[in-house]
C-alpha cells in the first residue's frame, strides 16, 4: 500500500515537473497554455490520490470548481493571442 | 467483508498507479513532441484518462451517493469543457502558424479561407458604372462572404 502510494506520488511529481519545464521553456504562448492545462490536470490527480490515501472526501468541491474554471484560462488566452489580419478574425 | 475491502483496496491502488503512469506519459509527451498541436494531443488524452481512473479509485473507496454524484459531475464537466478548450487552442495555433504546415495530410480550413478570399477579391476588383449597377448584389455577396468567414472561424 505505502509503496504504491509513494510510486504514484513520484510519478505525478515527474509529470508536474515536465509541465513546469514546458511552461518555462515553451517557445510560444500556446505551448505554455497547454502545459498549464496539463499542470492543473496533474494537480487534480494529486488531490484525488490524497483523498484515497487519507480516506476523506473534503476536497471534492475543490475538484468541481477546478474542473469548471480550468477551461476559462486556455479559452481566454487563445482568444486574445494576436493573430489579427486573417480572414474571419475579429 | 474483509476480503471485499481488500479487493476494493487493490483495485483502487491499481487505478491510482495507472493514473500516475498516464500522467507521466502526458509529461513525457509534452516535453518531447515538436509543436503545439502534437503537444496538445499528448497533454490532454492521457491526462484525462488518468484523472478518470483516479476518480474511479476515489469512488471505490467512498461508494456513497453524494460522492458518486460529485465524481460524475467532475467527469462530465471535464468531458464537456476540454474539447472547447482544445478547439480554441488548436484554432489559435493554426492562425499563429505554430506548426510545420507541410506535415499536414488534410488542411480543409486553408481551402475554405482561400475560397472566401478569392470571392472577396472578385467582388472588390470590379470598378466603375458596372460596380454601381450591381452594388447591391456585391453587398449581398460581401455579406455572405463575411457570414461564411464568421461561420468557419
């Protein structure tokens, strides 16, 4: 039990580190947006694992709020990325 | 009862491990893939599947109606909202030309944009009395082109 939880924590940490590295390095803003989304997903996975480990369900509302608002970030950023001049852009 | 609990624990641990592995797959993908579109592919799919498996583990540990309802809400909103986000990011990536265009097998958006631009050139190139004669028709064509442009954007 303990060893599996430890492995899961290490795996999620590796994933989060990859996302942070892409946020730091990412050549375009869109790379950073995608990586931020992924970091948020990894965070939600971590919250779920923590709920299983400590046998409680108190962070479920946090999960719901996160999943509702995670979409706003990427949509608004990609909406305002300057690519003006193309047909159909406003 | 004891054995059922044990089985449940083992299944949840396996699901958690699966979620961690999928998260790492997403991380490796987002580091190694070359452009925005393929990074989107890498980041979203394993991420969502891993999240769902971990949420199933949570539901196995607390099989009460309130918890299951919340988990179904989380999964439902994730499934509903992530395609919207992916669509917007992909469109912005297309507009910003943040990908090697020669690697595309099919590019339907380019054909449509080209068609609209050709139509608009047509309607603005005509001059003089002829243009005034059918200015109304031109305006209608222009409006149609703009509608088309709005629709595909």
